[in-house]
């Protein structure tokens, strides 16, 4: 990347360093303000620092942008970024917007924006990378692309008004669910809901699982009951149950009726338990196999990419049936133990019979003690007949133990109420 001209889509994700070479975070967006007769001026960057917190870095504190990295003076205010009136985020609000050529040659959509530094060290929006409407009737065809200076185009809508969320969704395609959730929550509310509408059910469900419950409820209510039910179908049963538990009983029942019967049944089973019990914390979809299953079969199951790592750490061996609630729990086989035996070995021969299970009514404190005492990643949960009804993983326990606003704090910072005042 040139120091004088940088395309924002290439800048996003670049590391931010202090003068000593220590990494401070990575760029998530560029903040600009519109001006009456001149191109928008860059006022700063949105930078993600450890703890998945997005903070504001004034452009005046940026000393260099080169070779995929940003060098700063080292001074960053770690207060969480809050967008001010008149500010526009390039990635979140400008990309995907329709513009018209001032020479009357037609319209185009903004796909990327270049920011340029002048001789005085100020950064402004320079060239735009645009895509014109396609001329072919083929559904796979794309329109031609072109470059244009800011003064060569105009916006029909008011400055700062977002128009299309499709391009923004595309830029988020590589984000991990936790990062996607954090990015969505930093958007203005109206823009957040536009992007949520564009995301696939599975992608949005993954992001919602990483959000505080109040934000989950807000987004689902805004999407309408039918779409909300589709999202809940895609969520892990324990996460879906946590969301539904926040709703009034009549609304909760309506959504359960709209969900797929099998998914709704799992969620109803979890809603029977208190939120601070093993039953309320568990997932009802652990890996369950018979004693005759082989190590090779077990390894094939835990190899699935969509399976959460904590649940992939062990399989539970039971009598039939093999869906929760199962037959009687026989024991647990941990992933590491499976690696010590040949692929054809039967699971029944290598069960860890010393691993205890907890009743569904056990308190969260008891579950935490057992996970810590025996260095476990997950713990089987059983009913009064010792049938497996689910498993509590260590990440479920952490979500319960950490404060509700833990996502907004650095890893080494004691959580405190957010302070007011200027961010700069």
C-alpha cells in the first residue's frame, strides 16, 4: 500500500503498532466526516484492541501507513468507540451505496474507497472503486468496474445515509462469530438491523450466540416472528433457551410453535430447568455413541468442523436410545484417550468409568467445582434414572461466571461501568 493512497478494504485487518513495535490491535474501519464542497475528511480509525473492544484512534495519532501496517504515536484512548453525529464509517455505511456520475453517464455502486494524504498530512477520500450495472442477462455476470474521483459522482440520498447492506455483509464473511457479533453491535441500530436482514440464518445465529441476551432479544424482535424462529432453529439449544427465557410466556410459546418440532422439543426440555442449574447450563446435543462403536467412528464424529471444540473433547457412551434423553450412561471416553488406541478398538473397552456425572438439578457452583477439580472440558448431565440429558462445557460455565458486559473489557482489566465523556 502507498503511504499517500490507501484503499480502505485493504486497510481493514491491518495490524496497528506503537513506535516500539508492540502490536496494539487491528484496523476495523475508517471514520470520515462530510464537507460541503470538498471530499469527506478522515478523522480517525476504528481499531480492535485485545478483549474484542473497538476503540477510536484519531488520524492525527497515525504516523505511518505502509506495507499492511499502521504505526501510531502509541497513545490510544481505550474507551469503547461510540459514533458521533455527522461521522460516517466507510466499511459499515459507505460501501454498497449507490452514486450517480455528474456527467450523466449513469449510476454505480461503491465497492471500495481510497483515502489520500495531502502535503499537510491530512487524509481525505480520493478515488472511489465503482461497479456499474451489469449489461448481460446472465445471473452470474457482473457489471464493469471503474475508478472515479469524489467530485465526479454525487449521492442522491442525504450524506451519511446507508443504502445497501449486501456489500457490508460480504466484507464480514471471514469474521469469526465473536468478531462478527462485536462488529455488529458497534453499528448504528438501524444499520445493524439492515445487516441482520441480509445475513444468512446460520451466520446470524452464530453471531447472536456471542451477544448479550438483551441484544439477542432486540434483534430477534426486530426481525419478526417467522425469521426469529428460523434463527432460533439454527442456534444451539441452550443458547436458544436462554434467549426465549427472556421473553414473555405467550411470545415464547408462539416462537416455539413456529420452530421446527425437533428443535423446539430440545429447547422446551432445557426451559424446564433453572438458569443456574446444570440443566439450565447444558447443551442437549453432546456426542453419544454405543459401547460397540469404534475409536475410528468416534474420531470421525468429533472431526466435524461445525462441532464446538469443547463438545469434541469427549464422547459419551450409553445404552440405547442414543439421543437425549438416552439410555443409561455407561461412561465417558476422552479424545486424548482415543488417540492412544487403534482405530478398531471398541469404545466400551476404554471407557473412563471414574468420570462422574452431575444431576440436572445440580447447582452451577457444583458444576464449576467439578470442572475445575478434575480439569475437565465438559461434564455429562444425567436425570434421576442416570440417563444422559446433556453436557455442560467449560465455555458454558465461563459465560455464566463472567459479568454480563465481559465482552466490552480487555482480558487484563477489571470490569467497571463505562465512563462518560469525550473519547478523544
